[in-house]
C-alpha cells in the first residue's frame, strides 16, 4: 500500500457491536484476565487503543513494534535510559531540540553516563565514537536551524561500532522520511506536533524492532509515561489525515521559503528545500519533500524579531509546532530557552532567529501577512 492509504487503513480496532469504522474508545483501567501473561493495563502499554496506534505508526515507519507515550520527551528519555547505564557513552548532535539537550545535561552526569555533543555531520559523529559508545542520537532536519545529516552514513558508522542509532523524526514525519529503511534502529516522534496535527494533543512515539521495543516497554512500564484511551482515539483520527495535511504544509512552506529568500530584509533563511541550503543535496536523497518547518533571521535594525511577531495578524506566536495553523516563535525564549546562552551561540541560535511552523491555510494569505508585518 502507498503511505496515503496506510494513514487511513493500517491499524484500527474492530467495533463488534455497531460495525462502526472507527476504533471504539476503551477507557477501562481495570481488565479481567485469564492468566498472568495476558494482563491488559494502561501503564503496560498494551491496551487496544494503544496497540492500534502503534500498529499504524509502525506501518508508516516500516517498523515491527513500538510504544505510544504521553509526550515526546517521555519517549526520548525512556528510550535513552532503556539502553544506557553507568560507564556508557552516547553521541548526540549539538543541534537537537532544546528539551532533549537539557535532559542530557541535567541527568546523564548524575547517572554516570558520559556524552559528546557534536556537529551535524557524519564525520563529526564518527570522530566522537569511543569503545564505550552505546548510542548515537540524531535529529534531521534539526530544530530550529533545519540542518541535515546523512542518515544512512550515520547508520553505517553505528553498525561498524556496534551502537544503537536513535533519530528524532518529528520535523520530517513518516510521510517524507523513513529512517528505518536507511538503517536506523529506533525512530522517535513528538506526536504532539505533526502526528496529532491540531494543537490539541500531547503524545510521543518510539518504533523499532520487536526485540528493542520489548526492552523499551519494560522501562516504560516503570516510568509510567503511558497515553490514555481518549487521547489515543484522537491521535488515531489525526493520523488518518497526516499525509494530506503534511503535503499541503510542505507546498506552503516551500513557497514561503522562496519568498523570504528573495526579500532583502531577511539576512538568512534556513530551509532544506532551497538550493543554497548546505544540506540540500542530502535532503534530496533521503527525503520525499523538504518539510513544513523553516527559520529565518531579520536584517533590519528598525524591526526586531519581537516587533515583527507582534505585527503579524494571521500568523500567531505560539509554542509547539506542526498544527494546521501557521505559528511562529523565537527559539531563544521557547524551544531552546532551557539550554545555556553559550550553547545557543555555539549552535547559531541568535536573538533575531524566528522559527515558522507552516500550516494549511492559503499560502497567499500567509505571505500577505508577512508582507504587512515588514512595513515599517
């Protein structure tokens, strides 16, 4: 099946009473059981509503099994701590979501886990490998600078060094990038973003092989980051429209990126679909589209980033991303506020940087809103 068809028809539970086409909501937290091997319980990540979501995401990502979580950070922290122990080493791109960066800096030293933040390139990752390296963690495109790393090359480096690879695939979505097909072991999503897609849900997911999923699920049951039945139902509904939403968002983002890139008031535009983007050729090879996220910096002393955002009328300043509405934020005060100013400077996240999450509105209306906000 094509991925558009999988969004709608993969997964799904049976409504044996009404023969309805939607999976019923099973909100019970107490279930009868016949033996100790067949106990359904929300915190064990094995209820019907949880299972059908996992099945659908696995179909989309070409995975065998997975776990649905209550947030993206629950997925990230659980996956990492499922495979790391005292004395282990992990390699991470320096350019990753600020929450992930802060989690590593806050907890790994406490647990005796060493780590290396490296530049967004396969070469930098390979040079950081140590005998005790257990995990290589990447994100592409990165948040918020949209940098690109060669997924297949990273996967090959990991296999040569007996490391587990983990990727945050949130920005790309399974519609335009399938890392498991490129050799990655574990794919993570902050489902709060594109998978949910309507800015009304918090969830996360990790999909992988059956063997690795079993290990993650055992850790997850102790951490307790499970997703309730109603949220699973909402997520399943949203996944059915994932392909049509993302495709429209990508089309809009590409046109907006071209508009910004041709306007002198913008100092720099970060979007892998632009030929001037340093990761453009790699993105062409490993992505089926360039995503709906972009960032840019203003180049006008008379218009600050905050002033520009306040002048927008249709596009709203908001935390999070991936919804059907177009939103904007300054990473310095939002997604990357929890990391140090020194780290932000090293990554290139400036006070003038703005991140745009492009929605499904008419693109002409979005461009007109940006144009009027530029009038000084």
